[in-house]
């Protein structure tokens, strides 16, 4: 297990650096006028992070083809999209968190007004970058359509909206599933679907991997909820215990801590079985499944 972790850690680091190069090429320099907004954009985007979503896209593509270099540019746009959600999540009006990835949250460093604009800018940059991507027109269309549908008010924003409305209330399991299937699982599934698009995967493979994405996405959220209880500020890079204080709709709140852990383990086990048809090509994704389940941050 330790050896596999080292292999995964090294590969994540290598792919993260390649994705960062693509992001950096597209964005304005931090000293470009007006400086404040460009510094704020880069503050959270380059504060660290595993680049999990780009990594998922690259390794989904790797299940079918070897020329992964062609995926890095679009994979980078996913990280810009993800960072926009993080900046907005941290705002006082939403999750009110002062830290992200071990550093001060964007609104703490630059103010809520500039942080709001930085998040907006990253959302716009995502689609601008995709529009300028040197890829097949029909592939580009499908990617832009996919992101717009899954992150709008029938996807990511819908999940965030119901999450806000559910604070301090007793909710049912159906509502909890709606929140996290839209807020977290879809953002985990998008890069998997994009990896399939890039590789021109069969409909059967797309359906199988979409199931895989839903399972690891939900497991990721459950572990996130558990870490809010058991994690530390040092390990998480953000403040623990905030979900309970805000009376958020979480899996431990509905199912209890022990049951939540069982659910995460079951989802990861089922996800790994879905990768069996891909043999050795799925090795890194299998390692990633174990990482999602046992991560401490």
C-alpha cells in the first residue's frame, strides 16, 4: 500500500505541474492591469491542491489511449472551473471559511467584492479557454454543452442552492442525495465524461465510467463530511467543524459517523469493480480510489 501511494503521489505531482503550465499560459500575468483582480484569480488557483479533476480526466483518457498530452489543456480548464466554485464557497454569505488549501481564503486576502469577481472571472475564463482550444469542433461543442448543463441551476448551482436552504433544518435522505449528487458528484463525474469524449469511448464504456464517477464522487463527499469531524486544520488546509456549527446537511448528520464510513467503503469497492474490464490501464485510477477513501485532507 505504501509503495502504491508513492507511485500515485509522484504521478499526481507530475500531471499537476503539466496542467499548471497550461493554466498559466492562458491566464493574464498577475502584474497585468488591473493587478488586484489578476492576483486574486491566481491566489486560490495556484494555492496548491491535488488537481483531482484534471487528474481524473487524464487517467480516464489513459484507459483507452496513450497520448495523454493532448488532454492537459482542457484538463486545466476544469481546474479553473473548480477554483471558481471554491472561491465562491468560501465567501461569508455561503460557507464562510477563512482558509483554503492551507492559505487565507481569497475573500480574506482581497475582500469579498474582489473575491466574487475573481470567481466570476475564472468561470468566464473556463469557457473562453475551451472556445480557444485546438480540438475538433464537435468535441469542443460537446464539452462546452456538458459543462454548461452540469454546472448550472440544474446541476452544481442547484446542489449549492438546496445546501444553503437546508442549513439548520432537518432534511430527508432524498434531499441530502440531491445536494451532493449535484454539488460534488457531478464535478467529479465531468472530467471522467470528458476523458471518454476525448478518447472516443464506446457508449458502453461511457455508461460504465459514469457509474464509476457517481460512486467515487459520492464517496469523496462522504469522506469530506467525515473529515470535517475527524480532521485537523493542519491536515485539511481549512477549518474543521464548520459543517456542524452551521448545521449543514451532511452524511454523518443523517446516517451517523460509523454508517457513513461503511457507505464510503462500499461505494469505493463498487467503483473499483467497475474498472476491472480495463486491467492494468486502470491501475492509477484504482490507486486513486484507495486514496479517496483513506485521505486525511
